[in-house]
C-alpha cells in the first residue's frame, strides 16, 4: 500500500505538537500558517484519523496524533543520522572499501597504495582480499568486492577493465643457473631447462603460456605450485627456473638468486582495475581507485611498453 505522506508533513505535525500552535509552528518552519494547516489536513486525510484537537487557546494532539509524533521523531532522527553518514562518505570522512587482488599484486602494488590511502583517509576502512585472478573477478559479480586490481587477460561482458599500467615479468633462478648469467635471455633458451610454474589458475601462468605459443615453442617440463613465492624457493633449491613479476623482487632476499630479462622483447603483464558494470561505486571506492591510477603514474614502476 502506497502512503502519500512526506517528510514535510511529519515535520509540520511535530512542530505543531511542540508549540501547541499553528502560528508558532509556521514561524519555526519558515512557512505560512495556512501551509502548516494544509500539511496537517493532508496527513489526516491520508491516515484517515484526526491528529489534533483544536481549541481557541491551543492545539492538542489526539491519541493517534501522539502515536504518529512518536513514530515521526524516530523516523526523522534516523533519517538525519543516515543523511549525515552519507555526507561523511561523500566527503571521504568515513566509508568502507573491499578490494580484490591477485596474490602478487596484493603483496606489492595493492599494499603500497592501501598504505598511502590509509595515511590520508584514516577513517576509511579498507579490506584486501587476495585470490587467483578468476576468483577476484567472481567477487565483483557477487558483490563481495567493490573493485579488483588484477593482471586479467580477458573478462566477461558484465565486467569493465581499465588497464592502468604494465609490469615486467622476468626469469628468476639460483644465481648459478645458466639462464641468469646474462642480463637478457630468450625464451627459446629456456625450453631445454626444467621450470617451476605457478598454477594454471593464475593470470601469470596464462601469460607465460601465450608467450611460448606466440613463438611456437613448447613449454619446458614444470613442477607446479600455487604461489609465486613458493615457485622462487623451489627454483632456488631444485636448480630450476621460474617466471616472476618484477615487483615481487622487492619482497625477496636477493642472496643466491639471479634475474634475467626476457629478450628480444621484454614480457609484460597488464595491471588493471576491474569493476562490475551493473553496480555503482561509492565515493571511498572511487577515491581508492584513483589512488591506484596516480600511484602507477607517479611511481613509473609499471612502465608502458
């Protein structure tokens, strides 16, 4: 059932009860006395009850009028609190953001940006959920995350993808491995070597597979692990090599490790912001996304090719 009773009607009812006078209520609301009378009459007509007993000296609420006033006070108070909260959110004084990210981007780029953002907006709560890129995108569709930072290579029509930069992927192995004896190494030089590969569920694995396929090369035999940090450790201790996003190198102890860039053309993975097309972003999420864009641009750590 639709009830055509507005906030201004409730404000008029409360003002009349406070002052026991239509004239005093009109002065408080900065409207004319006939306007107050009209609002009270409208409320009575909509509700089908008499809200006030009118005498020559004062206006007294009926039992139904008292009940409506008690309800109106609660409603208007809650509405004012909600409006104040929305105002704070719009001005970034408060808010919540949930960010999805792949593990390597969560540990590097996302951690850096969220740290910067938190120092500037201390009352905005940010939650970072790290998972494989496919799961990160699923979280956008289910509403579990506001946006995701991901090296996605392809997404469905329900998601929007914005590439904000690129990150180089390098070869990492124990410092004595032949593939890291020189600054650059071609993919064809790796096919005779044993490899450690991150799970096929990751965007990095898909990117590496495409790189070999583009040169009509067979991928080397591989030990498969779930995470890049495990891949590095396995490569170091088993005499194999692996591929690693360059940004992750800052998290590693360089002792005993060697790095080589892929030649003749370096291999890059895209770094993207992903959002769900059908869902609007709140101010805090928009602000954090802008921090990601600015960080990549200013740091120049993820250069364009």
